[in-house]
């Protein structure tokens, strides 16, 4: 993955990893959420899980660069059809909510994703509320 080209599925995984890494701590609950999403959602049918490590390394390498986050978002926008931007945002929200807390850095990243993907504010609120509801604990 040294050429930084992503399939649409790779890009969605990269987005989830980016959200997980955004607060400088990748939590087990976030990794389990990513694994569960990749294993169960139809959008990942046929995805080669052996690619996860390489995608994660690409994300980590890019995040070390000065404009790395912009590069990651650019790669995701190039790879994911705009018809699937809301799906991408929903996956990002699920990872952010996975540990029961959404940290300021995650909120800022979600705001950036909403802006870059031109997610309608009402749709974004509904997606966020759904993620929050799915990740509540008793």
C-alpha cells in the first residue's frame, strides 16, 4: 500500500482507523467495533481482512505527516463514491461511540468529515443519534 491507493472498502477501513487513532489511543472497544463492522456489514462483503494491517500502517504513516489527515480524507473522498459518504460518516460515528465516550479530538474529526463529505446537518444528527443509541450501556 505504499502508493496510497485505496479501494472503497480500504478507504472505509482507513476512515474508521483514523477515527480510532484521533485521540492518540486506539482502544480495544474501537478495534472490536471495526472488526465487527468489517465482518458483518454487507458493504464489506468480499473484503480481504489480511489488508487491515497494511491499511492501518498507511494511516499511521500519513498521520505522522504534517498534512496527513487532509491526505487521508482526500484518499477517502477519491475512493468512496459520494453516494456512500453518509455510510462512511455512520461508520466513523460508530467507532467514535464504541468506547462509550466521544473525546474532543474525535468530535473535531467528525466535524471535519461532515464538512468534507457535505453531510446534511439533519442527516448527520440522525446518524450520530443512531450511533449513540447503539453504543449505550446499562
